[in-house]
């Protein structure tokens, strides 16, 4: 399902500047064409700064549909139109390339990310994740790291993005399952017990980028 005229789009712009790449802008669809959306000049909600876009700029976009579902897609600037207001023409993605993220259901992707953890009894360890999503993660541990179901962990996850930037995401998690593997390692499954919306969005953005890359291989 595509967004409609007057729907709001929430936009991040691909940039080698990590700080700029994190800024979210808001725009509105003014017109639609067969292969494009015409949008108003994006504005930064905090501070009201307008963002000038250029031909070829790559954009990460989402819009919210009924039920609070976020719909993510990638696009790029393909032109401009001067009317009563200046509009930016962005490429309309293939409908099947739009990823839907349910409010209470999060996309999970296989990913080996660096995870630093500290248990409630003060034990610290560094592991690699097996998968990650907006609701939790799983990771591999050696048998000498003693974990048990219900254990609370404070965690820092290193999240890389397509533009080369990295984010450290902090959250608190709870071990919900431990699965022994034939290799002698354990697979620990962790749910987020406390994570801010902003930190969760960083993980969802990574999952979206990874899923997008998988689909385009």
C-alpha cells in the first residue's frame, strides 16, 4: 500500500556525516505520479529548519498507516517542480519493497554485532549476536559464562549503518531462553525489558537496511 496525498513522510538523508544522517525530517505528499511522489520541502520538527534536497540524494523514508503500522522504503530525488510551492520529486518504490513494521511485532534479521553486557551481579562479557530485532536479540556464549533464565543484563550494542556510521545502543534485557548447541556454546535469547523509543528506532533502522540489502542481492 502506498501513502496518499497529504500523508506525512518521515525522512532521513544518506550522508557521510553521522550527525546529519541521524536527523529526521517531516514532509507531506502534495501530488502523486505514476512513478513518483511530489513532496513539500522537508522540515526538521525540532527547530523548524528546512532541508534543501539535491538531485540524486538518497532517502530512508517511513509513513504511518492505519493501526500505527510504520511502512519503510528507500528512495531518491529524481527532480523538482515549481508551482505555488516548490516540490521535490522522489522515486516511487516498488510496492513489494515497502517493509511494514507492526506496532507490537518487530522485524528480526540475522546479524553478528558486537554486544557488551553486564549482569546484575557485576559479571561483564563481550559476545556476538546471532540475530537482532526491535523486540530483542540472541547471542552466542561460551559455557564458562553462566547465564540463567530471568537474569537481567545491562547491554551496549554496536550498530553499523550503510553510510559507514555506527551507533551504540543501550538497553536493559532479560534472558528468556538458553539453548545448548552441539558446538559446546549456548545460544541465549534476550528480550528488551527497558529501552527508549529512540534507541529502539536505531535497531529498527539497522534491521530495515539489512533486510533491504538481502532483498537486493
